[in-house]
C-alpha cells in the first residue's frame, strides 16, 4: 500500500516538474524569482504531489491488478485533474498587479503572486 502511494506521488512529481519547467521557462526574471521563493507555490507543489500519491493509493484499492506503471499514471492523472479544476477556477479570478508599497517613492513594486501563477 505504501508503494502504491509512492508510485502515485512519483507520477504526480514528474508531471509537476514538467509543468513547472514549461511555466518557469517562459517567465520574466522578477516573476520567476517571486514564484521560486514563494511558500505558497511550494505548498501547492507538495499538495499536488500528495494528491498524486492518493490517486495511486485509490487506484490500488479499486483495481484487481495494479501495476507500478498504472499507479504512476493514476497519480499523475489525479494531480492533473485537480490542477485543471483549480486552474479553471483561477482563470476567472481578477488579476492583482504588483504591490503598492513602492509606488510613488521611486522603488520597484513587488511582484504579486496570484492563484493563476500557482496553478496555471
């Protein structure tokens, strides 16, 4: 049972690495720095990988013959399913522009992290 969770989590982790590689590769430096050091982003990554593990565990409990490949793909699928639901909900959230602390004082405003940045 623990192996089912681990294979599912591994599937979720690989899917998340590929998604973040694509996202971070086409991003401005300020936004990349803000996202890569954000606790919210890392918490979302951990949450999605755990969901992948739970997907593998659920598949293991429901399938009569669950191979490690099936558990791996089930974990990635569960993680991507939840990511797409949250991403669709985030698409309709208003955009928040940078922080307003530095406006008018000659300082560069901070980069705001939105739900779209975390899950898209």
